[in-house]
C-alpha cells in the first residue's frame, strides 16, 4: 500500500517519531492513524496517550470568568500565521470577544449576537479586512460550577477551565494552581471512574504485547501487566497525579489542605496545536 507523503508528515507531527517509522506504521495499519499510533506504541515508542488534535493552523486562546466565578468561557481565534497570533492588536480583539462571550451559552448564539450594531461574525469579517488573514472563531467552551477558575499558558495556545463543587475552603491561588497543573500535565480524567474501558483495554493490550517478549513465568507477567496498568491510571488521572509545584503530594492531597470535602466537578483543557 502506498502512503502519501502528506500522511506520513502528519503522523510525524502528531507523534514526533521518525519518518521511516511513521511510514512503516501507516503501511501496517493501512493508513489508519489510530492503529498506526498503537503500532508505534507497541514497538515501545513514547507517544502521548489519547490526546485530541484540532485541525487549526495558528491562533490564540482567551478565557473569561463571570463576576461571582460560577461560570467561565474559553474562546479561540484561528489565523494563518504565528506572527498574527502574537500580535497585540489581534490579542486585544480576542480579549474583547472573550468578555462578550460570557453572555452566551454556545458558539452559534455568540456569533449571531449583536454588539454595537454589528454581529460578532461581522466584527470578525471586518478584522479580516484589517489584518489581511483569514480569522475564524474555532473554539467556544463553557463550564458552570459553584466555583470556576481558569489558567492560560503564556503563549496563549493552551487554556484550562476548572469547576469546583464549592466556593468554601478555596482561594484563587489554590484554584489557579490546579488549573495550571492541568494545563501542564494534561490528565485524561479527574479520577479512575472517568477513564473509559476502551482506553484501559487499549493500554492493557499495548502493555501485554511489550511484556509478552520477556522471558518470565505467566503469573509474573500478569503482575507486571497489572502494575503497569495501575501506574498508567495513577499518572493520567488528575487527583492521583503528583502536584507540579510539590511532587511529594498528589493533587487530592493538595486539595485536602484547604477543604477535604472539596471536589473537582469538571475541567476542560483546550489547545491550539
């Protein structure tokens, strides 16, 4: 099967693996990206697990939280060049739209809403004429909770919204630290219950394939597999991850310092690739 160079390049960009290995993986998987990534992981390649890749070229993100911190919105504008995504005028425009976005529940209503006699979509079209690049509202994510906070990485390519079960026993620094941790560590789920069986089974299949090559008794292999699956769960669930600012404690232990009854209800980590 002949694999187009564009497909090989795309897999390389997603995984960081060498071109020839990517080509082999795509041939073995008959062009299926998910199967190709699994093939590479079975070979022992270190590839991030189950991450989403948005088909956008360049852009920036901005988050806004309402006055009583009960809901927040992250929006993302795409553009054609990295130069524009870092332009202050572009970022100021994004910031203005972000504040307005708090008034709406979804992308469709936001784009069709009126601001100073024009729709948001019209404002974006006007901005295209000014900057000379295609601009599009690619991302609109909203969460609600008794207490909501956000964190945006300084390159404005990654943003996180986090919703907590209560505003009691919580302060803005603690909440922001957790949002920053999520931004940096990219957990799959809040806890083990949030990881789908399909992800666990896929990981178990990969680990089993790797362990099968070892010259060890079956019972030992099974213990190794169970241990590696458990490690995978602990390293990829938010509450079990080691806190990025203090790797002696987990996120759950960090929360317990402030309020043992406090829960993380929801989070959304959004990226521009």
